[in-house]
C-alpha cells in the first residue's frame, strides 16, 4: 500500500514543526506525553521530519482533503 503525500507529519494535527511559522522540516510529535530517557531526564517529545508518517496520523483541521474521503449527498 502506497502512502499519500498528505498523510505525513506535516499535515498531522499532533505535529508542531520547528522554524518559520512552526512548519519547518523538523518538528515534534505531540500524540503522546514526552518520553523520559537518559539524554532527556525531564522528558522530550519525539523529533520527526515533516515527511515522516505513522499509523496514528490525523488530518490537521484545514489541511488537504482526500477526495476519496467524502461523497456528495446524491451518493449517500
């Protein structure tokens, strides 16, 4: 199964990018609480690229719409 380009971190409602307008090439996934590790004893959110993806992806409100996800009232 091929992934659609709009199903990436960049368009996910849980992702906050770094840089200009919080939409840089890297960002933080906020789906779950920060992870405590030896390197980050106070906890840190996972860093991802804007082109990464996962099985928990949810469209950011106002993001691109996949035409296959909606149907007209005539088709219902």
